[in-house]
C-alpha cells in the first residue's frame, strides 16, 4: 500500500531510526522529516499526507497540540518514551502508540494496524460512492412508474404488504416486500429495523436507540444494531 507520511520529532536519532524502519519495512513515501511541531504545521499547510508519526514532548507545539490541528482523514502514530499519555492519545484519530525505543517487531505491528485502517477507510469510501448522484430506480405506485434518484431517498418503511418510499420530495407507496427491495439496493442503504431501511448518507444522528433523518426518528432493531454500529464506527473520529 502506498501512503505518504511525515516524521515529527525533536530528537534527530529518533527521526533517523523511524526513517530507516519506514524505508526497510514499508512501501510508503516519507514526504518530510520535521524537527518541531511548528515545522510540521508549516509543511502540512501546502502538502498532503496520509499519516503522521509524531513525538509528544516537544517544545512550543507538542504532539498532542499538533494532533488537535490535523484533519480527520490523517492517521496518527504517536512515538514517545512516556506511557502515561497513551489513554489521552486516543482522544484523537490515533492508529497506534509506539513506546521508545521502537523495535522492528513492534514497528511491524504498527504497520499492519496502519494499513488495515486505511484499507477499511478506502473501502468505506468506495462503498459510499456506489450511490452516484444519477443512479435511479422506477417505483411502481398505483398505475404510475415514478423515477426516483437513489440519492434522494431518505428511507423505506414496511407497511404490511406495501413499502413506503420516503424521499426528499415525495412519499410513494409500492406493492413490494421490504426484503425484495433490500436485495436490489447498493451499498449505503442499511436495514436498521424489521420495518426500515435507511440511506446512510441522509442520517443526521443517532440518539436513544433511534436514527434521526431530518425530523423523523427511526427505531433501531436489536437484531440490526451491531451491524449498524460497526458501519458508524468506521466513520467516527
């Protein structure tokens, strides 16, 4: 896997060791070696990277300060001699926490965690992009076949032998089973209850075991909760 990374550490020997490990144990591109948090901030203003290796105890701008400034799409691996910061470090989008002195064996474990993280992240993006803006279905409602963009659908609700299709513009009632509709839907639509399928892109939040889509509260069925929360976890920071 190709990733662009930087090292941020005020100890030159620590930077040198990480440079060797990255060069020998990964296929990643080392985009920069920064010897302070300020130097890293300056570099990141004009350069895109996927991953930041950062020490914690640095003057002026600590590793934690730097982490707080990073966008959620950037992974972080903290490198430090102090174990007491471990719990706090996971308040950020941290992938791993390496204690110095860093061994090759421990570094390889971190490499796997990093690559697994980015594989999952990129897979989720690919799945979500499966709902293109112009993808559509025809909904048979009464004597009419109504064209509906998938991106406009908020949710499907089973109503006995019918299914209510709720979109941003209209509500349609079609003589279908929810299970049959579910089998035709692309990634991005998720069954959350025996009676509901929701468009994940249209969700605005989850609270008190209910999904919020606009002003509508949709219950989460116990049978479907674990799968839904795993999808949510992948997009949480």
